[in-house]
C-alpha cells in the first residue's frame, strides 16, 4: 500500500498546498484559422486548468496503411504550427496542456476498426504512425507539455500489434520526458496490454449509464456502479491513476443510453439531461484519490457562435451546463 501511494503521488499533479490537483480539462477543438488569446479567455472563465490540444492525421479508409499529416490542406489547428501556437496561448493564460494527436478516417469511420489485410500493410502503417506521433512527441518536449496522449481509440491496432506499441513507447520516451497516456474507448480499456508502461489509464468515458428519457442524478449514479467497479479493479491491478481523456454528454433525450452517439440529428434537445449526467459523473469520480480528472468533450474556439439552448451536441457552451462546469471546476481545484 505504501508503495502504491508513493507511485500515485508521483504521477498526479500536486498544487501548492500539497493536495492532489484534479485535471479539470476541456478538449479544445482545432481551429480552421489562427486564433489569439481572446479565444482562450472563455476557457479561463469556465475555470478549466487544463486543455487537450488535438492535431490530426488522416487515413483514407480503414484499410489504408498511410497517415497523412502536417500538410497545408489541413486546418491551422490540426497542423504542428497551429498546435504549437495553441499551446503557447493556453500556457500564457496558466492552462496546462495534454497534447493529444488523433487520427481521422474519411467519412468518420471508427478508428478502432482500422485493420490491415497484410503484414506488409501493417508494417507500413506502423512506420507512418510512428512518424506522426514522434513529430508531436518532439513538439511536446519542446513546449514542455506535461502530458502526451500517444493515440486515441485504436483498439484493433493496439490488440493485434502489441510489440509495435511497446517499442513505440520506448521511442517516445527517448524524445519526450513528460507523462504518457493512451485514450482507449470505454468498452476496450481493459484490453490494453501496455498500461504499466504509461502514467495514466486513459479512458474515453462514454459508458452507458441510463436508458431513461431524462434520468435523475441518482439514477445516473446507480448506472455508473458496475462500470466504476470494473475501472477500480483495473486501476488496483495496474497501480496508476485513471484519467478520463474524454468525457461528456449531449444535451439530448436519452443522453445516458448511448453517450458515444454523435449522429447529426437536430431535435430532441434536453438541457436537463446533460446537466444531470455531468453532475452524476462528477459526484462519482472527482473525489476518488485514484482518479486524476478529465477532459470535457468538446470546446470550440469561437465561443459566442456555438452551442446554445437549441443545440443538442456535446458542447456545454452557452448552455446551463456551462455554468455547472464553471462552478464545479472552481470548487475542485
């Protein structure tokens, strides 16, 4: 137990009073054009102390072995230069950064299903992904970013090619000296073979917690219990903190039923369901000593133009949940 507590303290950030400081984060969506400090002010106002910065690489389809990245055709915020400037702007406002490079498959296909048909293609993908992530590992070291997320929701790639990932982590550590995590989907996080090589168990926490139209906070907390028990079991085995690399709910009816659903329907707005689901998650996790915090999905740079009370998407911007987050993050620092 003593060994575990020392390990836990060494991998979770501590504030000036000596208390464990939760990561009260937002997932800062890459901007199409260059931004300024003005676009960071709403992040400060919501009392976030961290932000995930997310440059992108692209794959043509689930069987394509080449990652295309850092090219002029990408949005500004998806490239290295945009990510670097975004990090600078956030740091200037006192906000720490997790650099979280991600893959996008054309037409929005799920990255977890990326799967090669030959050994040659696997090797090509591995070299391409290595080039992609090492570019950003070097940026993370240059900018002294505290946490680097080495990948997001790549369970087929991870489970079929474990030796590649073990060697890749060693290479990343040779150029980057900060802390590492990997963002695995809620239904695959217990199958990751390399957690003990990292500093956080990263989970994109879209767990199903209720099938009701507008579940109460207590009903949602009840829905968390089995998932929470399973998370705690893995955490006790691996002995590193849990980080919700993504968490969030849409402001929509049945938001707790399939929280991962991002289909573009423009109806069934339910602001109360979003607020209740976020409150239940906070009450269940934020006071746990083994829980490091999380990054709310998602936050846009153009604050005044997004979200609102007719919007049923994930963002909390200009909705009642924004005030909820502002108060919660203020009280949990």
